[in-house]
C-alpha cells in the first residue's frame, strides 16, 4: 500500500510492561510492512489495571482491560488498539472491527516455582500456588497431583494472585513464611515469550526476565490436560469499522490460520458460556499433515464436564464405506521389553544439560537419580506422570503429537533450553535413525531398551482388513506386507506418520490418535 511518508497512527495500549512490549512489537511489524509509517503509542489505564487486590471473577461488570481503551478508539483519540485476544468478550462494539489477528505465540500455560520447590515436595511440606483464574483453579489440581514429583504426600493449595508479570514472579522470591511468598505461579507462556523478545523498548523485557527467571523450576502445561483460555497467545488489533485506510494498513499483519483457530475457540465460549467466571479452556492446534485439533477441558457454566476433542482433518476424509473392516494396531498387546543399559552404564552418557525420553520405559530401573538437575522432557502426559512417580521433575511433553511438535516447544527462547546437540534422547533400539533427521538432528541418541520378539501379527486379519491403523514403525515393518494393496493405512502424527509417508503409501491418513480413527471406522458400520 502506498502512503505519504508522514503518515501517523496512534496506537492505544495498556501501560503494563507486557502490554507495552507487545504493542511495540505490533507497531514495529507495521512499520516494517509499510516503510514511512509512524506510530505513536498512547498509554491508557484500565479498570483491570487499577484494581489489583480482587480476582476479576469477583468484580462486577466486564471488559476490565478494554473499556477505557475502546472509548479512546471510539472517540478518535487513537486510531488502533492492541489487546490480548483472550481479554476480549464475545460482544464487541459494532463500531469497532478486528482489523488483524497476527500469527499467535505458544498458547500454553507455564507454571513457575520457587527455587526450593522440589525440596519442599520431598519433605512433604506442600506448595502454595498462585492463580486467580477459575479455569486454572479447575484444571490445575488434578494435573499437579500427577505431574509433580512426590505429589502423593503433598497438599497443593491455590491462592488468589493478580498483578503484572514481574510482580507475580517476584512473589516466588519473597522470604519463606511471609504472607506474600508463593511456591508457584501460573502464567501464559506467550506473555513471557513476547517479553523475552524485547531488547529495544524502555521496558527491556529480556533483561527483566533473565533476572527474574534465573534458577526457577518450570513446567509447560500440556494442552491435553490444561487447555488454555480461548484466544490465549493471540493478539487482537482493532480499529474503527469506518476507517478504511487503517483497516487496509492492518491487513498486512493478518494470519488466516490463527484467525480460524481463534474463531473455533471463541465459538466454544458462545456454546458453553464465557466471561471471567469460565472454568474451561479451549485451544486449537494445527497438526502438520493431520489438520486442526480443538482440545476442550473443564466445566461449563451449567457445571457440566465438557472435556472433549474435536478434529478437523486437513483434507476431506475418504469414505470408509459400509462394511469397512478395521485392524487396530493400538489394541495389539505391547511386546515385552528388555533393558540394554542399566543405570551405571547410562550415567556416562547423560553428560548433556537436557534429556528427552521417548517413553517412560526408556529410563532404566534405578536411574531416576541420574536426571536430577537435568532439563527433562518426554513424549506425552502418561510418560510424564510415570516419571513423576519416580521422583523426576519433568518440564514438558510433546502431548503425543510427535517429536517435531516437541522441537517447536523446546525451541522457545524464553525456556533457555540448549540446541539439539545439547540433548540426550533416550529411546528403544531401532528408533535411533528417526532422531537423526529434522529438528532433532545433532542430538545424541541412546537406545536404552529393546522390544522382545513381538507376537506375530494376525496375518489373516490383516489380509482381510480394509482399514489398518499402525501404532508404531516396528509394527508397520512387521505387518505391512500382509495388507491388501487397496487397504487404507493410518497412524498417529509424529515419527510413525513420517515413516509411512517415506514408505510411499498413497492411501494414508494421519489421525490425531487411534481414538479419532476408531470413531471414523465406527461411522461406517
């Protein structure tokens, strides 16, 4: 778009460090897209900023962080505004329009803990976790009861907490025993990501977070267990509906896949009741090669458990056809395993800072102490919970979505994790090659166990199946020769799907999990 060099837009924003930084980042993106554009940030105090000692669910009314900013925009005192999209209610003023939704940051929550949290857990002293969100209050307790090491002998108490990011983080370093001390807090990871990216504004977000995060244990909460607030991680850029010129300028930042995901998430708000009292989360992820997966969890306004997943395939699913006969590899009894390394043999190989366990079975017996002080990640929440039972502090997981998804998570700069060559990947024999390609290239891969000779596949059942779901690479290699040439193949996302694509299968679909495949086959019967 051609514009006069002296074009000036006024951007209205809250004055908090995070709001100012993310608005500054939007302003710079607009300047980059439109050379010659000038943008002036206008700080506006909101009711939500003024009232810090009461949870939002206890304040009458709504639009706590937007009403004053909306007024400035409607009155023409500013030309555009930037909000955290999760702060916007479903009912927006008709005179305003959502001019652009940029690509969103990681939508997950992150829990941060006081430096001595693990020692407290070992002693059975319990933890006080700060959050004022009804959604987090609903979803956190059952998750932490399984995800924290030694959780079975600890009481986890949730305390109200509001304030800016830096003030919340400082609560973790208050003297123990003081009223202000907390053992943990929960924040939106996107906020930390944006602050950490700031090295140019007067807020100096990276310097601030580097100091505040030093030495703090953390957990990136999986969306499978803790779906985020609808719209979390996304920014909303609004302008007046009748301001065609500003709308045209903002269009350069539009990211259609993010808008589609946010639309699906906010539809859940309309379906089950939203607002600051909501006790559920809804987050849609885009799974490469598999489509959109909307994870919903928590309680509706009618106090009904609405936990569910909704999958939108990347391409239209082929009709399974009446009389489809499925062979489900996820239902086959898992083969026995045998250890290749004991704890003593593994110890010298764990010389890196970070360890990724492809399965909880990859940790040899009595080897949990070797992970003390390591940055530990794993494949999914089930392995996370089993490792926690052994006293291992796990920081995050791939949520069963594959190694490439895990790589996008651990590469978040604010997490300060090493590059691939600083990781040690523990997996089973035969799977090493899959970790030498893609985002994990350079990691040191260690085979710690092997599967015993698997029970032979039912060749007769495979030969007559019209649809086959493979649960692992080894299962596919053992049985694919038995399958009818016209059969439809399927698997979950991740390395199994990558392997099947490399095998040249034309009649193949990646599903989020065996559950979605089972539902698809069931509809044909």
